[in-house]
């Protein structure tokens, strides 16, 4: 059998180290472990958690990502850890004690960058939900188990969920290249385990509300605006991991107000998009009825 090699790498001062595995392992899942109890069925990961500086471990076929506590620098131990992993695998150590497999549809998740450098779009090959929803904190996700678990990652700022993708906004404490694999693996494992995505409270509401205010009664001009947003604008912003919702129309000054969600919320280019995209479309298709478009949340 060909000997397994481990190549370690990390940026100076980084808390995360990458251990590349050659040739790749033959695992059916990607997993992230945040403590030794979660690694009960993962002997390799469990062994790593015996090291006092190991905080979190992410595992897939070709890579181990290990996050450390701030009690030392990776430069002090990274080669020793690489050798330990290499010796464990070459001595026939088990990576995972996999449970009996149940035939399920294969789940794939791919990460896609957006115009907003703080947001990343994670696209699934299956339908996730019928709803379009935005969550700004854990409290808003009380009946959304998947989103609530995502907020356990300390760097996640907002979560936007649509039919087949999840758009995640992060804070500035990490770079996407440091965490994208971990998030992708987490979402993939969650969907593979067929856990609950949204609780019952969401199924009593209309999943495709055309306005951010459900009690708002729309007149003919407002209905025209909503129709244009739905047909011409939403598909474009959805491709960038975002969403736009009609909020209100002020007849006297011909101002349209909208709500931006997902990757569009807080995006540096959102003002340009509003003024040079959405505003121009509405002016052209509704001549004399629209003068300006502005976002109520940015």
C-alpha cells in the first residue's frame, strides 16, 4: 500500500493550520468537530484532541484543518502534529468508525463568491426551502435549527436562506479562505443527516411575501413596481446571493423604498446597483412614476 504523506502549512500568526493528505482518504462525509465528545467515532480526530492546544478539527478526504487555542504558535508544533497524523494513518489507524450506511441522495455544496466581500453563497444540489428568509442573530433563528447552529460559528454575522442556497455574511475576524471549507462541510453534513431546517412556525406564513409589510395594501402603481422587481430584479440579485423586497412607495416624491437582504445587505456596490440598475429599470418601465429608489436598511 502506498505510504500516506502529510504536508502541513499555515500563515504566520494564524490560529488555523492545514494538513494536506496524499493520497486522499476514502471518506463518505466531511465533518467538523469542536470537542473530544463529538470525536467518539473519529479515532484520528480524537487523538488530536488529546493535544491541549487543539480547539477544533475539520476533516474531509484530502485535508485536515486544525484550529488552535492561543497558548502557543503553530510554528512550534506544526511539524510534530503532521508527523503524528502521518504515523497514525500509516500504522493503519482508523479515521472514522462509520456507522451503517443508508442509501441517500448525494448532497453537494459549492461555495460561490458574491460582489459583497463579506458574504459567501453556499449552493446545494437540492431544494432547501420554499421560503426566502433573512436572519440577523440567534434570537431571530429560534425556530430555524440550521441557521441557529450556523450562528454558533463566532464569525458569522448574518444568514440568508433561499430555495437552494444559503448566503452567509461574516465579520472581519477571519478571511473566507480560512473558514469556507469548514462552513461548506458543516452545511453538507447537516443536509445529509436530514435534520430539520425550518420549524413549524414558518409554514403558517406565505413563503413568497411580496412586501416586507404584510399588512400593507398595494395600489396599482405599487403592484406594477412589485411585478417588475419580481420579474427583472430578483433573479439578478439572487444570482449574487441576495434578495430585494418592496417596502413602500411615496407618491408625492415618487420614491420607491426597498429592503435588501443576504449578500446585498451592506454590500459596497449596493448603492451603485440601486441607482444605476434598479432605479433605471423602474424609471424606464414606469415613466413619470418613479424618481428615486433607496434601501431602508442600507
